C-alpha cells in the first residue's frame, strides 16, 4: 500500500509544478498572443494566472494537496 501512496505523491508533486507553469503561461499569454488591448480579457488572464501559479506553487513546495503524506493520515 505504501508503494501506491509513494506513486501518488510523486504524481501530485509533478502535477503541481505543471500547473505552476500553466499559471505562468496565463500571466504572459496576453502579450504573447497579442490580446493585451482587450483590457477585461487581459486582467482576467493576469488574475487567474497569479492565483493558479501562487496556489500551485504553495501546494508543490509545502507538501500539501493530494498525495501528500499529511493528507492521507
């Protein structure tokens, strides 16, 4: 059973860092894709990107979230 949990923890850590990268993409996408002139869409991307990147970074570095050893106790 511990081997399965170790695999889940490893996957959760990998997934959290992937979501951090996606959050960063949301932050820079208005300029990369050229829609920064549409202010509402730009601010939506920035706000969502900051929230996603920050929360996933915290989950990845603090060991919380699915698969963390403290989450299954």
